[in-house]
């Protein structure tokens, strides 16, 4: 009985790799979800904004009094942690990991709470509404059926 041999001369099926536990194979072109790209773009936008806010707060902390400096550095650290979590969530969404949906949803809750605290503590400015708007936009994309299905939530 002849065995099949691939182009490299190996027996077919002998060198096949198994997918990692919890990974989802790449979908065919017809099963692609365009809203996953929108979700990733929004999360990457959060990364950029988080790093930008952390840098601005760090610069402001260096120019302020000692009492204010500690608070601003703490806020800058929080913004940087949000940026890291958003980068991880964007990577998980790209690879269609089920935990990416949960991480993204929890991250939006933290962004909304952080924006609320900033509104209460600092002087009101209309720019604070951008934090709420970004969190709402990500949650709207996360709540669509196609994204929930693609990330294993249905």
C-alpha cells in the first residue's frame, strides 16, 4: 500500500501540528467579521489615547506642587495600565480569543469609571465626554451579535 508523500519528501500527516488549546482556526474569507476590525481600531485608539494621557499627566506632574504631583502620577499610571489592557484586548480580538470580549467589556467599565472620577475631581471640561463616548462606542460594537459570536460569547 503506497503512502502519500508531500513536496518535502515527508509522509503526509506525520508533521501536522495540532492547534493550541483554546485557539480558533482562521475562518474562511466568507466568515470574516468586519466589526472585529472596528473593535480592534477602537481598542488601538484607546491604546494611543491612554499613552498620550499618561505622557501629558506625567509632564504636568513634573511642573506642579508636591501635593498635586502624587495624584497626577497615580492617574498617569492608571492611564498607562488602561493602555496596556487595551493592547492585550486588541490582540485577543485579532486572534478571536473568548477572553478578549470580557477584557474589552471590563476595560470599558474602567474607562467610564475613570472618566467619571476625573469629571468629579477636576474642573469640568467638555473633552471629558470623549472618554464616555469611546467607552460607549466600544460597548456598542461588543454587543453586536456578529462580534459576540466571533469571540465565542454565543
